[in-house]
């Protein structure tokens, strides 16, 4: 067994390993740039955004940064964690380098946060900015430009797909951009609730973090990814404590539980 931060990694009676979150993100999560990630579970209460930033702390670098694209006026977790990780907060894209970045280096992440405050224009403006950002990063990667690899974090995926009409662009990233080292990290409440993006994400992602919640059809889709009977998977899901996640590495056929942060 492994001891870390006062917690002990252990193998449960059902054979599933449980890991403290710090140990998982620093020692167990093997991420290669260009791989896609799915965070699945109910909104607000599951802790998906917190887990996402915990992982970004480990994998985002100035050479291969994270781009967190915000779709709502307030987001306390993104504001807090983005500042803790020294991500650069911007209102537009593209942005010029700061003078200080020529001396201190580029940040390892950006929070792209549109201006909100007009109910009639906010979604249209935020959608246009997000669309321009994805097109810019996709084109830069296609041209193999320096610093073009990175992670697109699309929190509020349903909002971006349905309300901002960005479903087609996110699907394109999922289908083609992995080879260009652009990873798309998406957040879904169920495999079918956000247009084509969740469907393509579940087919093209390697890494899955699934929280408690969901109906029988959802459990069957998750179980298919995990390679087990859905009732067996449901038993594992039902055993989760608050803010714990089932992690599935679909390519390597690996499953474990990630402890709460």
C-alpha cells in the first residue's frame, strides 16, 4: 500500500483500487498531449471543474498550455484555481504576449472569459469568441506552429454545443485535432445531452472521470466503456463518496477510484 498526505491507497474487496487524489494526479494519471478527456456527472455538485484543475496543475506547461474557455458570468472555482495556477485571464483571443512574458516566460494556461452583462447579446458574443479561439488554435496546429499544442477545456459543454451552436467545431476537434496534439476536455451530464459532442467524446476520448448519478442507460454506456456488466459498474458507482470519481483509461482497460480533493 502507498501512504500519501495522510491517506492510504488500497485495493477494495471488489478488486478496484482507490487512490488519494494527489497521488493519482502526480503518479497514476499518464496524459499525452492530444488525448481527449470526458468528465461525466451532474452539474454543480459533482466537483468536475475542481478535478479538472487538479489535473491541469500536473499536465499543463508553458510549451503545451491549457485554454479554459468560460461560458458564464461567474465561476468561483475557475476564478480561484486559475489564479492559483497563475493562468492568464483574457477577454479576447488572440492576445499579444505581455512584455513580462518575454522575460519570465509564457503562462502554462489561459482563462478565456468573455465580457458578460447583456442578456440579449452575451451568448452570441461568447459563442463568437469561442468559435474564433477554436478556429485559431486548430489552424495554428494544422500549420505546426510553435506553442500550438495544448488542452482546450470546454466546461459547460452543453451550453457551448446547444446555445452557442459550437457542436460542429467541437466534433471536428475531437475527430481530427488529437493528431495535432490538441486535447479536448469536455463536461457532460449524460452521454446524449449535448448534441453530437458527447457522442464523439465517448468514442474518441481515452480518459474518463465519472461521478455519482445517472439513469440505467447512462450506466450501461459507462459500463460498456469500462468493459463490465452495467450492474457491476453500478455497484461501484453507488459506492462513491461525495466528490469521488471512477477513472477509466479506455485504451489500456484500466479502472480505479479517485478520492475527493
